[in-house]
C-alpha cells in the first residue's frame, strides 16, 4: 500500500513537472511571462470577477472559485498565482480521493489525463474534482452530512454541481433503507445552486441569466443532438478553420470524448452501477444538446468512473509481466506527451478545450 501511495505522489509530481517544463520552455524560447501563460481564457473571467465583481457575460461562471481567488489575493499574492497554488493542492486532494475510490491505478490514470493542464492553471476542475470525488467517497460510506457539505462546495464553483446532486440522489436511493433522510441532505448543495440563481435574478432581473450568458457568450444554446453532432462534424472537417488549424483536431478530440462518455455510461449501466451511469450520462446528455460538442475533453476529468475502470483495465488482475510493464510505460509517455501538447496550446493562447 505504501508503495502504491508513493507511486501516486510521484505521478502527481512528474505530471505537474511536465507542464511546468513546457511553461519554462516557452518562457525561454518565446519570452512569454508566467502571468501571460497561466492567465489565458476563462482565467481572465475568474480574475475579473474576483477583482471587480460580475459584469456582462461573466454571470456564466459560478462564484465559488472567484471568491477563493479574491480571498487568496488578500495575502498579497497575484490572483493567478494563488489560483495555481490552490489548483495544485486541490489536484492532489482529488487524486487522493480517487486512490480511495479505485486504488492507485485510478489516481494515476487521472493524473496522466491529456487535459491535466486544467488541473494546474486557475480553472475550476481541480477544486470541483476534489470536492466531488470526496463527496462520492463519503456518500459510499453513508456519511451523508460531509457528502452534502462537499457537494455544496462543488456546486459553488461550476454548474456540474447540478449533475453531481442528481447522481448523488440516485446513489442515495440505491442504498436502500432510510432513503428520504439521505435525500434530504442534498437540499444543502441544492440551496447553493438556488442561491446563485436568486442572486443573478436580483442582479439582472432574469431567472435565466446563466443560460443566456452561456448561449450568447459560448454558443451553448439548446440544440437537437443530431444538429449538435452535425455542427461538430462540420467544425472537425479539414480546413474548416484555416486561420486556426488546431481547431479541427480539437473538435475531433471532442467527438472522441463524447464517444468515451457514452461507452462509460453504457458500461456502468451494464454493471448496474446506476449512480455512476447517472453521473457520466447526464453530462453526456447536456453536451449533446449544446450547439456543438465543446469542452467535453476537459469534462472527462470529472468522470471518475472512467479513470477507475481505465486504471483497473490497464493494471490487470495478475502479476505484471515484462510486456505489460513495457506497454504501461509507453502509454504513460504518450499521456505525458499529450499533456505537454495541451499545455502548449493553453500557454500560447490557443484554444485547448
């Protein structure tokens, strides 16, 4: 057990180091500064909310993460740097929860995810995964008050908290016995979501302010699944965005991620793991009714059943043989290379999902 835990820690360090080395390489070769590289895309919105409050389309972002950035900036640290430190700590906590849920292979598989850059930069993925994975761990142990508190933290940082509440409700019901008392605990994270919706109504006068911001700012308006699929196929076609050649293969990666989500959902249903199927399946459904499949590759970080099953499948049930060790080593190197590629995309200001 100690050797397994040590390997998880080493993987955490190694995967974070790869991303840091990419940043250092770009700093040396292109003169990019760390604030420039770590403050791209949504980080700008989070920092703006932390510093000046909500304005315009910023209402698309839940308040928990900007509030933490605001608090950490009170120490004198720049908000982006505080966010990086928080993300690093939270990614370690998330890996620890996965270690408890699925053993070392699950935690290692998650740490080697291609889109791990989003667990290092000041995005919500690390904190959400830490809170959600630990909420699931506590719920499996039937300790529902800490599960509800952790789910409330998750619900404060991103809309995925709504899906977590739904999946936890399925888990509570599947445990039998005192179902209603367990379900009652989920009123705590539900109140967080309701509180933010009420805040937005007071701020904007609209109960659909969050959806409107997502639809107008990020093209996430409701769309029939087959239409969303066609939009994604069109975007993934060679030459669709000549000025942004990386967009084509990123949209292809989104299609692959959706296929993986479907497979994980069906596999969980086949194994009668209904709550896990609900957790991944409801997210796949949500992505399928957006204008196109966007940020699915990033959302795979939230799908702990994927990493548990992937880890178990790769680790096998028998003592590792030389050929298996070589295969796992090659896969780990490939994963780190993909991590480096995704980090390069983000650090250079290109779309990374």
